[in-house]
C-alpha cells in the first residue's frame, strides 16, 4: 500500500498515523504540491492537485490530507474514502490567555479569512496580519515578534507536540473538516477503498460529510469566511453549526440545525436554505 502525502511535519505525522492504523507493508510517498511552492495562491486545490494526479496515474493507492484542505468538489476520478478519528476541532490562540486578554490594537497573525472575520466580529480593534507557513514556521514568527498572537488549528498543535501552547477558543467556529485526517483514493479502486474503510471512523466521516456539504451548498472556497462544525447529539442525530462572516467582521450570519445522522448532506442543504433566506449571498 502506497500512501501519498505532502512533506510538511504535520502531513508526515498524519501519514505515519494512517500507515500505523493500516498495518502491513505501507510505503509513504512524499509529494510536493503547488501549495508547498506558493502558499499565497488563492486556490484550495493547490494542496491536493499533485496528490490527485499521483492517484489517477497509479503512483499511489491512497492520499492522506488535512480534511480542511480538501476542496468541496473533488477532481474527476477522485473519491473520499475514509476519515480518521477527529482531534480537537477548535482554533487555538497562541501568545495570549484569551481574545479578551489581548491588548487594544494587538497584532494577531492568521491568513484565514474565516478566522479574521470572526476575530474582528469579537474585537474590531485588532490588527489582523497575514501569517503563512507550517505550524513551526508560524510559531517561530510569533516568537520573533512579527505578531503579538496567532491563531492556529488546535489539532495541528496537539499532533506536533505543541498542545500546551495554545488556548482552545470556543468563540470561533472552525473550518469545515478541521481536526480530521481524510483519505482519498481512485474511483473504482475497490481494494484501496476497502483497506481505508477498515480504519475509517464513522463519526468523523459523518461530520466531515455535513461540513463539506454546507461549504459546497454555499459555494465556499479559500476566499469565503465560513465556519462549520458538526457533532453527534445521541439518539442517531447530528447537529450542524454554521457561521458566515464578512471578512471585516462587520456582519455575520449563524445557523444551528440538527437532523438524522444518516443524512448529513440533507442537513447541510437545510442549513444552506435557511441561510439563503437570511441573506447569506450578500456576505458571500
């Protein structure tokens, strides 16, 4: 079994975890993506394009991704085949005890429009500065004083052993798929899909399906400030929280719906309809 992955420290950690769960003989194949060469490109496919190509060409059997980096509409010939157990999906603040504790006009680093919009909705006085790079690069920029604080995914901090440096933020609604490792494969590759399903976490995959579906229904991309988080309620039901924010934080729309756990896409469609009636297209 050949697992394709990006070469960052977090991506390799995730690939090694998937390989350990799969067991047997597994080869990890590092692939440089367009996003690795130019992080500033406003194109979500930049993180998966070369991995997709390697799948289609038969160079790898499965690709391992941070689920939040996988486009809502997959490329031809590519299928989402599994999700691994979800880590803490929340954002984390590094450099301060809380958003409220940040000094007036503090410089907060993030390149996410979602995080920027939600932060400014809570604290319009903050200065949001672009902060790119992998987890260690961003932490180093913070330590060098380029920003006063930074917001990163808690899952990445935990997986790389930095779990204690971030304060989980319940105030921010995470990106669709945040904290989930997703596996993609070739359409029609039954053997690889069957192997992936043996390590699939049904709760994570159901949540991922709901969060991805709301993004697709709203036409979300890298330039959309949308947060979505699905969680099981018990009694075979799931809850979906969605927050769409203007990039400057001046306006936002929030929706909270629940429905049968076996129909996450229908739940997302219901939320999209409600948000549409509330005027979400003006924000998008």
